[in-house]
C-alpha cells in the first residue's frame, strides 16, 4: 500500500515540478497584442495567429484578444479562421494590432489539426470534416457526441434518455462486429471515452474518416478518429461566465396508451371467450370492487376484500408466501407518469484566459447537473481544466493541458466502467419495462401505505411495480478522471521541430448498490442485498516526434514527419457482495455487517501495451499536385507471438483543378480539388489483454466438482477460467476514398462530396462454446469479412439577405450500405443473436447487412376455416390466428421458414443547421432526418401479445381480429394463445424513418454602449429547445434508437428510454 501511494505522490511531484518550470520560464521575444473582430465589431474567439515563416502561433480568446511573442527576425503575422478570409499584417514598430476580418466561406488558409500534425485546410488530401464549433458551442450540450450529431458528414450519433449517458458515435458505419467506437484525441492524448470532457472547453473538432488522414494512428484508427483541441489562452486577461438552466420532460407522444381497469376487464373477457373457456371473475358482475386482496388470482379466483366469506385472519404473518395485502382498486394507474417527472438540468462554466511575456493560460471550471426524467435518477459532474503554454527561449516551447473530472450518478443500475456515469435504464430490470407490465387496477400503495403487491396471478409472476422498483434500491456511483499531457517543442533549425509529449488518461471509480426486500411481489426478494466495488485503470502515452518542413522553391514544398510512441494500459477492479442485513439504515451498510457469507470478486490486471514507429511524407508541386504517404508499425501485447505486429500503410494524391489553365478563367470557381486515397487500418479493440493465454482460477464459494466427497464444502483448487487463443489476428480494414472539394461564387458555397469503400477482413467475435464445454471465458476468434461503402457530402453557404440580415446554412448527407461478405465461425456460415424472450431475432450471414432482423413472415390472418385447411401445417392454426409464410414451400411451417424481415441500417441521414442573424438577434435551428431503416419493436411483446400477462396497450382492443374487424393486424384474443407471443415475426418490424428538430435557439446580444457602463465586454441571453418535435410513423416511444447495446443488437427497441424534451434559458457574459 505504501508503494502505491508513494508512486502517486512521485507522479504528482513530477507534474508539479514541470508545471512550475513552465511558469518560471522567461520570454525574450517581442510581444504583440490586439483584438480580432468581425464586420459587426464582435470579437472572434479561436482565430489562429501565426508568425509567417515559422511555427510560432497563438489563438484568440473568447473576446477575440491575442498575445504572441514574435522573434526579432520576423515582421508579418497571419490571421486565419474558418468562415473568414486570411490576412497578413506587417508588424513594423507596433506592439498593438487590431484586425477586422472579412467573411469568406472558403477559409482555405485555415490551419486545422489533423492528428500529430496540422496543415492548411486547402492542402488536406484525406477525408477530414471540420466541425463548425462556433455554431455548436452556442447550442449547449452535455457531451461531445451530441455536438457532432448531423454536423459532420458520415457521422452517426445515438443516445438514451438517461442523465449523463454517453452518446454512441459511429463514423461511416461499421468496421467490426464488436467495438466500433472512434478514437478520441484530446489535446494530443488518446482516449476511448470522451464523456468526461466538458463540451464548453472545446475550441475545435476534426473528424478523420479515411486512411490517408487516420492511418498515422494505425491499429486504433479503423473506426475513425475525432481530434479535439481545447481552448487556449490569449492576450488580455478575460473572465467569462456561461450558464444555463432548464427543464427536461418526456414528450407526450412517448407515453404509450395503456388500458385502464375497465378496458383491462374487457380484454380478459374477450380473451376467455376466444379460448372457449368460462370467465370466472364473478366478483365483477356488479362492477369493479373497491378493494381487492392482492395475492388472489385476478382471473380464476379474485377476492373482494369486503367479501364476508374472506377470512382475513387465517394466514401466517411470518411467511411471505401467505402474506396478503388489501389495496384500493385503481380506476387505472398511469404507471408511466408515476415514475417520470419534469427534471431540472443546469450548467455553469467559469473561464479565465490571458497571457503575457511569460506565456498564455486558460483556466476553467464547470458544473453540470441533471436530475433524471425518471424518478430516483440523476447525474452530476465537475470538471477543472488548466492549459498553459510558455516560450522561455526562441527555440523552446513548454506547456501542459490537464483536465480533472469528478462525476457522480445515482439511480437504477449504473455501469462502473463508463466514467460519465450513464445509467442502464432499459431491459427487463428497468422501471420503464415494468410500467408496461403491471396491470392498471393495482395502485401504487395499499391501504396501509406500503407498495401495493403485484402478486395477483394476472399481474405476472416476475414483475415489480415500477415505483417500488425505482425506490426499492439505493445506487450511487462516483468516478474521477485525470486526462492531460506535458509537452515540449524544440526548434532545432528553421523548419525542423523536435517534440515530446507524455500524456495520461487515468480513471478511478467506486460505488455501491443496496436493494431492499420486496415481500409484495409474487416472486418476492426475501433478503436485502449490498454490493460495493472499486476500480482503477488508465493508460499513459509517450510520443516523440521529429518534423521537417522545407520550401524547396516557389513551386516545391516538402514535409516529413517521424515518430515513436509507447502506450501502456491497465485496469484493476474489486467487488464484494453480502446479503441479509437487519437494518436498512445507510450507516449500517458495509461488507462486514450482513449475516450471510460475503462473496468477493475482481478483474484481472493483465496490462496491454502498444509500441509504434510511424512516419509521414507530404509533397506539393506548384500548389497544384499534392502527394501523401504514411506508414505505421504497431506491436501489440494482446496477440500471440506470431501475430503481434501489424503494418498499416496509406497513400493519397490531390489535384487542384482550379489551378489548371482550363479552369482559370471560370470566375464562379474559387477552388476545386480532386483527391483519392488508399490505405489499411487495424483494430484490436475487441481483444482482451489476456486473449492469447489460457488461465486457471480458484473459487471458495463453490467448486466445479464435488471433490473428495465433501458435498459442496469449500475446497481450494484450480479449474479452467479463461480459454486463450494465440492465433487471433488483427482485424484489418482496407479502405478507398475519393473526394471532390470546391468553393464557388466567391465563397458563397463550399462543398465536399466523397465516395468510400471499406472492407474489413478477419472480423472478431467471441467464440460460442458448444453445449458439452464447461462454462468458462471464451476468446476472440476471426470469423469473416464485411464491406461498408457509400457516399457522404457536406455543403455550406453563407450570405446576406439585407444589410442587417445574414444567413449561414450547413447541410450534411450520409449514405452507406453494409454487407457481411463471408462468415466462417468454426464451420458455421451464419451468426445468430437474440434479444429478450423471442429467441434469435438477428442474424449475420454472407450477402446480408449486419444485424438484419430474422423471423417468420406474417401473411395476414386466417379469415375462414377454408383458409386454415388450405394452408401449410402450422402450430396454432385456426380462424383469427396469424398466417405464417411457407418460405420453402414444403407444406410445413418450421425453423426452415425463418427469413430476413428487416434491415436496421438507414438508407440516408441528413442534418441541416440554419443560422440567421439580424442586428443583435440570432436564431439557430438544427433538423435531423433519418430515412429508410427498420426497427424491431420488441416492446410490443409485452404490450400487444400474451408472451407474459400484464398491462396491455389499448390497440389490443381495437386492432385484434374479430369477425367484425377482419382487417386487424393482431390475432384474435385467446387466453390460450401463448404461441403468437413466443416467436419472432415481421409484425414487430416497423419503419424507423423520422424527422426531428433537435435544437432551436433564439439569442440576443446586449449593445456595447450598455455593456461598457456595467463593466462587461460581452453579454448574450438566449432560450433554447431540444427535441422540439418529431415526425414519424413509428409506434414506439422514440424512433431515434440507434445503437443501445452493440452493433449486433442495433435497431431493437427493447423498452428503450425515450429522449427528453428540454427547454433551457442561458446567458454568456465576459468581463
């Protein structure tokens, strides 16, 4: 233990020493300050200021101020920012320079970060989407993923309604059956989880989508790379505040129409009639009774609590099985409104930036808090950031970028390995699911104030009243993330730069879960339970690089880059569980106070390492022809000795057509560039650190065999726990990209159109054991090949409608098709996957899209006995039942007639971002259109069919077959029909197309003359709505399902939590 803490203090001491060294550095260069403004005299944050002919640069702060130390032998500054024309300004004898920039959509001279290096936007050969952060930062978001939705072509984002939950980001579809998360680079530090990042710290975002731009990251870049640069210091000291407060609610369309008690009684009567069985609920002959005994059977023998024949004293109070409850019959409990609420959300950001002769700094602290729209849930996060940069010598730059994030979540069940604290609020353990299942006649509480029971036979045997479920547990999770780096840059000679960066991504987390007893359930929990866990993990990355830039002459430019990189990653976790506590008091809860023996566990701490050598060469001729070549060699510890090394090359070419003589005279064309690239990328994300090795484990809580006749007593011994696979290989993605970039009519229209074709070989999945093998951990195996190909495009236009009215419109288009070319999983040509209780509902097979829906096709409903007699042999075949299609025509409906019934991948997605500005007013709206995908509405299994008894949707009464309702889509109500609700059919598949107004915002900037009187340099107020409206034909709560689990389960609505609608009021202030 001492060694652990000494190591921590040692690391902290090193970090503190280097930071103090930076702070003590003295600059000897000429200092120039100033402000950069737009046409309305408003400061522009994030403008790049470069000393021409060198790599010395700075960025403007939130008010457009800058400060830069200029070497004595340089006299020109270059100002560039997306959306504005670049300007070169001669310094002369001035120490203060103010610049007013002219709007220009081209912004081709803007310098953007594309990985380990940066380059001018016009010279980029690879596929790089530059996100307009000026627009996104004005529209508050809780995480980085939501900032990207629809604002970068080829990027798909999906999330849940759980507070603090991380968004799932996918770039150009899928390259793997498993983890398809992109790699995030935050200020040069790689991380797989950007959810701890404070979005208000972001200055720029670039999305690298093809091998030419991303191959320099090698085996980590197959899913694309998102490069984030956070805000840096500027010239003047500025203190700013950005805050908002709002209310989140569940949209009305997300609430299902469930039966009330009277409708439920009608349903039971019709189900009994359909089965030709007598309906025994005689207690209802005179209407629904006021009080019921909740452990009686609602169908067979319901008991009126006021019945004088009921002996309420004849029971054993010490047996949960015999305990009864008396509850006032509800006319129709609205369970969904009982578990939801309007929930506040707020964010408060305080930022201080500045600079001087000794360097620049940017400091920020943010608090984000969100109560969940589901009761008993919530999320809080505090982030602190410090970015500094110093230049103690003309040839030396030192700096650091450090963020510390502390998060806490509470609610249903939490994922301890998601630092954002996202809550798992879907599936059969969630209150949302149980709100579907509990019949309406059960109230929230019984007459004594206890939670009312669900032990009525008709209520189902395995459900819990959702309010009891939400409040019957106490879950909390806390996480701490430290992300940042220390860096140094040495200019050895003109154009030759040596750089070194040491970064860390360290995570700590702990939490507990206490569940109470539930005697009111039909399957009661008889013992309370307490579990506690702790984990720590993370990585460090050390990168050393050498970069050389040479202008050979006016026509020839050469850039060379070479680097080495070492990455070390390790995770360790421990947990304990104990049951049967005498008291529920939190002060009494610990792993020492329960009565039963504790059960302890942990995760292996096998580290994973990656060592890489890589380089890149770029050449330009006459600003017309561009060439790029990249090569990276990765050696990974997760593979066996024969497969550890992967080599990932990429080449790209560009041709600036606008510089050719045949286009020089076309005044409408300002810039036109054709480019193409090819490369190979790898992936090891789905491979565990110990995948290549087999392990044995010991267990004190049980043994695999009854050794020595001990009849199950603990015996210390070892048994196989994990099966290794030293033959596992890298997933290898071969990619082709062709693009056309253009700027027309003086910068009024910018566009990028690209075609891509990505082919992934040696796809990885977890091996599925056969029935005779022991239950042990299985390794990853290589099983097949998959293709993603498509087109994505981005268009931007900007202009003036009147002198005071300007507009800015951006549109992104994404289209791709997916095909599993070949599957060979230990002799099997297909992979089947299930969701819930309908068996295998998704299938992966050669020639079909990933995770296509699988089942029987419903060809209507039998209308007559003649149709029944003429149809193929089928289980549960009668008038009013579903008619299943005989796919192979053999006259028998069985497993051979299952087929593909839906495709979860959309045909295209379009995002439209519209901004209008009129004097001091500004308006923004963002629309997102998803078209052409199918969704599997698994929720209908619980609400429309008798898979299990419980609550039902009102459509069951209006859309079930009767002789008078022959056009219905549901079979006849029949109390004995358990078949229809037990098979996967096309009935569950619906169109997933939708149009959603994700954001609308109206803002007002206070006039400068008023601000000067109150000591402010900037003040803006706004009101914003998120998820304002949705247009869709999908019958479920929310069509924006995306990917909730992994790619093999995408498109399945398994009681998904709907996204909330949010109205917020905000303010932006600066001193």
